[in-house]
C-alpha cells in the first residue's frame, strides 16, 4: 500500500451508503442529503406470501454495504467496518490488497510444493492438503498499510472504513504448517522459508521457520466455504497476527533455507523508516489496536441519552486483555465490556454504554493486549517512528461529536 | 467462539496425556485413513508447539509426531521451473549479462510508459523508481513522508531488483524478459540512480559485488512485545 487512499467516487458512494445507514439507525433523514428511495415493501407483510426459496441468499434490499475499491489490479478495497456487527467479516466484504490482480486458478491443477532444506521435497494437490487433520481458527488479517492516510493526514470526513478498513476477520479451516513440515522432514538447519504465490507478480515473502512450528496454517476455507479468489483461492498461507502481506495468497511454493531472501516486499516495501536514520525490517506482529466503529463518521446522534459505543480491538501478539473508552478526549478512561470471547490474534467486539448530554465529546478507544502492550497515542507513535513511518499504524483514534450530534474523525491524540 | 476440537485433535490430546506424542505417532489407528505405504513416524524436527485456543499448547498440532504419507515426490523439473528466486548473496543468479546501454533501450520501450522516462513514476499507481534528490539523502524518510524513495536511496540489495523485475515486470507481461534483459535493466536502473558506473555491464559476479548505498540502514524488528512507546498513555 503506497497510496494513501483518495476519496474516490466509489468511496463517496460507499460513504453515502453509510450515511443512509446512519440515518436509518437514528431514524432521521440527514440534512443536505436526499433520502434514497426506499425498497418497495407491502404495507403489511403478514397479509401476503413472501419470496420463495432461492439457490443463493441475498442481503435485504435495505442493506447495501460495499467495499471501497481503488479499481486497479495493484489496488485495494476496504471493509465497511461501520456497517458490520460482531467480529466476522462477511467474505464478500473482506478487504483486498493485490499486487497483480486476482489470478484465476483451477483447484484441480493448483499445487503446493515444499522443497529446499527438507528430506523429501513434496508436491501436494489441494485434495492432498484437505486430507490432513484440520484445524479451525478465527483470525484477523490486517494490511500493514492500514490507516496510513488517517495517520499521516487525518481529515474530519474520514470514515471507519477509510481509517481502519484494511482489517477483516474470518473463521479459517486449514492444516497446521507444522504438519506439512513434518511430512517433508524440514532439516534442523533450516531457519527461514520463502513463501511464493501463484499470481502475476509471483509474490514472495521470507518467513522464520519458528512461525511454522508455532501457529502458521495453510488454509482453504473461510467462513464455512472455500476461500474467496480475492483471499487466495484455493490455498493461502495464514500467519496469525502477522502483517497482511506475508499471508501469501494463492500459495504454490515453500522453499526452506537459511536466510531471508530480501524480496521486494520486505525491503522496498513493508519496512518502516525510523527517526535514527534506519529502517525496521521484518516487523511481523501487528501491535494492539482498536477502533470505534459506531458511532463513526458520517453518523449523526439524533438524540441525547444512552448510546452504545462499539468497536473492535485486536492484537497480533495474543488476546486483547482490556479495552478502555474515553468520551472526554482521554481525560478519563472507562473499561469497555467484551461482547465476544477474546481469542488469540482475533478481534474482540467491545461496547461502552454512554449517556450523551448534548455537549461536545471526543470518543476514543485504547486497547491493551495480554502481553501488556498499550495502544499508543498518535503523538507517541510519531515521536517513536516519525510521520514518515510507512506501515504498522496503531495510534489511538476516535470520533468528535458536535453539539449537533454530527460525528467526525478525530486523530489528534 | 470456542475453536472446535475435531476428532483428531482430541485423539492427539488424549494420546499426549496418556502416553506422550511419540507413542501416539506410532499408533496408526489413531490417525485418519492411513495406507500401507504410510511411513513410520519421523522424529520431530523442531520446537513444535501449536497454540490451542484454550491456552494449552498442543505440541505440533493435531497429528503431531505422525507422517501421513500424503503428497507426491516433487519433480526436480517442476521445482526448477518455479525456483527462480535470488537471495541477497546472489547465489542463485543465472548465467547471462547485460549493459547499461542495452538496459536504456529496453527501459524506454517497455517500462517508461508507466514508470516515466526518467523513472519518476506516476504515483500513486505507478511507483517512482529513480530520481535521487539531495533532500532525501541520508535516509531521513521518517521525518517527512514526502521524501521520494528511489532504488538508489532506499533499496538495501541489488539482487532484489533483479529478482523482482524478472518475476513481476513489465507489469502487463510479467515473466517475459530474458535473463540478459533483466541484467541489462538492472544495470540501467542502478546506473541511473548513481549506484554503478554508466558504462557498467552486469553479470552474476558483478551484480553480487554491487553494494547499495544504504544497505547498512536496515535492521530487524526490535520492538518489545510488552511495552508501548514511551508516553503512550494519553
């Protein structure tokens, strides 16, 4: 992700959809915004037969969440976090970031070959992979560039989608990479492996072998069905908690060796310049982070009284231990409650009930993970890494609520 | 949100508790369909500890200590067809050679349309490749996001350029360049960004010898998992 997302026409449309959603939430049409024509429904649905069964389900015509695609084969599309509940991202709304488009792969022909410092170089068909004992795990994937524009050049009109939409969560089914590594007999001297995708840039990343013995997976299913093509169909390397790019999609080859390969995606890209004139490399684990998804821009709070402040918190190092919410720009903090069970390297949905008195407020959230890492302020992050840091943005961010109830993005923490 | 423990995991867990992983690995009946050709359990080759959702480490994950005999021997030719990566020591560099002058001609014909005649790019879609400016020397990128990254002022390894062009460029016809052409383009881009001489020729030995100006600026992640940056708390 080198491109700070611009507000494209499509994103503006997505924003409009969010706006309508927000207006529906509060039950009020928003000022200056022509209400969209409502889908046709009968006056009383109990008085006539409904629609028949169908081969595929569809969303209610009242719901139209969309990603915000940049439209390029080297582009991205962002998950509409403001439209989602719970922790799972519907597969068709999972964010995308491709470097050479989405390859068309035939699962009957696609294979995964493991070679290099191994006793038995083996090639596995997709069917072979599915014969191994499986595991089911819920994990997030977050692009290392998630939130770059919000960090470098925050604007009040940014939405949750633009601020943090390169985060998506799925329930994955796959085989532990450790199982495959035992199958090929990885030699003790192997310390790194190269993972290669079968797309048009033949994406490559170097991975320490230790991750394979820990929790790495080769996955083939997402949310109960085969992976979506945009998420790596038919096979993806999943390295729980690690920056998105290294979770190589369409994975076709793993080569065991003794040093990193220094691929373009771990040198020219995905490295973080530091104020001391160095660049941090191999910044794999994503540090604890949180985002309030409701309320968020462009919502307007319609009335005073109780509002559930809700959002997501996650850490690439383990479970989220605590989420705090502030409604007064960080002067005081309150523990939020978890609406889902915290699992390792998997987002938790949090909620804090807040009574809005009609005064200006700044809503912030701050996550702490089980290792004790506390999500930093933007000021602290800039002091540590500089405004020119290129990836791995996890500052405390939030939303400004005006007296009018209008909600805008707030980043000055 | 609990992870579902499948039968194999449970079996493994039970085996671990009862008899240890090695004994379970030998007991073929505990695994999924095994055939006569199933090899004997291989010795564990690493500190396998598959993190279970419930916090208990299931050593090696389901089926630990087992080999299943699934998969087929990878053909040498099939591996060779894919195994085209070049690491930082250049050990895998192929035969071939190319000059800066040849690279200039190729660049103009096949690359300039997207990356610009002078490698200035057309951001955000088409990245800048060249154009070192005095302001951006000294690796001060953290201070100003606008400082232009180029090959010469940022990339730590020349081998990366060879590997990437060969695997992914030109964007509309990836993988279409001969090794000679890739050497030539690598030479041209390095010469244009003042890393090697304008009359240079690159082959495997010459490319291995190239030292990028800021190679020593890259260092592995040194974050502490437990502590946020100082003054983290708002």
